[in-house]
C-alpha cells in the first residue's frame, strides 16, 4: 500500500511538470510575436496579421503532435516497457526545452516551431503516467485520478506564472523570453532523475496482442476503432473541445 502511494506521488509530479510545460509558453509567445517593440523573434516590419499566423503555427504545433503521439507511446510502452519509454520521453523533453530556449535566443522561427512540435511528441508521456496510475490496484481510482486532475489544474496555474515572471526583465535584468524554457528543462531533468531512481517498473497494463506492431501504429485504423465505441468517441470529442477552448483562453 505504502509503495503504491509513493508511486502515485511520483506520477502526480510527472503530470504536474508536464502541464507546467504545456502552459508555460502562453504568456511568453503573445508579446514575443505580436509586439514589435520587444524586437525578438519576428522581424520588425512584419504585419500584425502575419505575426498572428506564425503565432498560431507555434501554439498549435505542441497539441497537434501530442494528439498524434499519445496512443503511439502507449503501444511502445507495451512492447518496450513503461518505465523505459517514460525515461526516454523525459530526457528528450529536457533536451528539446533547451533547443526551444536556443531557438528563441537565436531568433529562429523554424527551429522554434520544430522544437515545440517535438516537445508535444514527447509530452505524450502524460498519458503513460495516467495509465500507470490506473494500474495501481492498491490505490482508490477516484482518489488517484482526482490527484492527477488536481496536478493538471495546478500545472495550468503555475505554468503561466513561471513563464511570465521568468521572462520579465523588470524583475531581474537577465530574465528573458528564453529563460522559462531553461527552467522547464531543469524541472524535466529533475523528474527524469527521480523517475530513474524511485519509479518501480510497472507490470504491463495490457498483454501484447497478436496484432502486428506496424498495424497498431496505423492512426486511421485506430480512429475507426474509436468510432465503434460511441461512449468513448463522445468523451474524446468533448475532451478535444475542452482542451481547444482552454488553450484559446490562455
């Protein structure tokens, strides 16, 4: 029982850090792209409409790639082990956050979009963390998922707060738009170390079926399977609209 509680605490930490990373850029990207006086990543003579289009690409890169990769990471975890995939994602996220900071420092829009896309690919580990929580049979499921939901909410609160503070030069002179991503990289590295040392290797949540690995990666076939379960499909649609609206408001 005590061991499962420790595992749940670690999972909640992973989700919290993940959603801090999700929400951290929102107070940063808007002024960085839309206000020429900051003289950051967009050339000064670009129109406001073009700035808005590029901002849209940057903001959508993360959730789009996360939508693609979440089920794929689940398949990988079945074949190669949950802890191994989780560690790879956390270490990769650490590196890509640093790449994002470097892209902002070098004023490279292309590298920024690519780095946000890759970050979304790797942050699908949040789905893996939730799956691990579901497998903790000594923990009340309502309590476990309630704590994960709480971590999600706090992540959305703390992310913009850290992002806004660490980008404000009026607080400390060396704060800048790239500093919050260095901070996010350090948090991700911390979670990687804690996961490596303290997360037990969970049992496989589902048995590896006889369906081929390549066939499982067929995205369109998985969508067709989703349609067969009407309740799950309705939940999925509601979840997509909820996340879309919450990101728009941020």
